[in-house]
C-alpha cells in the first residue's frame, strides 16, 4: 500500500496504459476534477520517469468524479485516449 491513489493526466493516459496495463481488459477511467478533490493532490515523479503524476493523498470524494469511461486496449494491446475524454487534453 502506497498511502495515496495513483492518477495521471489525460495527456499521460497512453503512456500509463502501455507501461502498466498493456493488453489488460475491463479497465475503467475515473475522470476527476482536481479542483473539486478535497484530499491533498501532489504532483510527483516517484518512479524516475521524468514526468510528474498526480497522487491523491486520501479518498476521492464522489462529487469530484465527472465521468466514468471504459479504457479498452486496441487489438495489439496498446491504448489510445478514449474519444470521450479527448477534450480534456
């Protein structure tokens, strides 16, 4: 247990999908409005990946979740940003 919830920005979705979830089925994305999250959010590069990822240090309050979107891999196991959240980029 890390003590926080791992998150990513819309722009980081393809990277995270390919690095950590390649080919995995039945994934969903919670589209979170960071401005409505009541727990502290820290942007950190904890794995030395050269990117800052948002981490939520506490529970996600449900009113901060704007949308729930299926995150399905392509036939080759790679991921693309779902059309439902393209506007978040």
